[in-house]
C-alpha cells in the first residue's frame, strides 16, 4: 500500500473519530473541551478574563463557530456529530488546497 493511501486512510479515521470531542465531554458531563473556552466560560472557570484573551476575542470569529452550522446547536447530538464531521472535511479540504497552491508556487520559483 502506498504511503499516500495510508495517509488518506489515517485522515479518514480521524474525521470519523472527530465527534468524540463532542460525545465524550457530553457523556462524562465535562463541559467544553480543554482549551476551547470562550471568554464567558473562562470567566466562570477562573473568575476573570485574562487581558490578552479579552483583547483578542473580538478580533477573530470562527467561520464555523463550535464546529456546528448556524441553528444546529439545539438539534441534538446526531446533528452536531454530523456537523463535526463536515467541519473536519471542510478544514482538510481547505488545508489541502492551500498546500497544493503553495507547492505549485514554490515549484514555479524553483525552475
């Protein structure tokens, strides 16, 4: 089996497993995944919002917040799991396209 085939199989397995980040915290009543806290959640956890987080939180908003499509947050675990998988696929497609474009630019510069 070619190395690239093994790579794509590994990526596919990770895509399928991506809802575990949603299912396991839900199952164990753990709240949000570690490090994925909003400024409001940080306020609840530690009692204040770090100054750098407060300053940067308004600078960037995710294209697919909480890995779910708009209005899907209340639709339940099956819909959110599907949204996690789709978010993973979209992210991987974007990353692959960017890497291919950069590769083509670097190959042209090398000639």
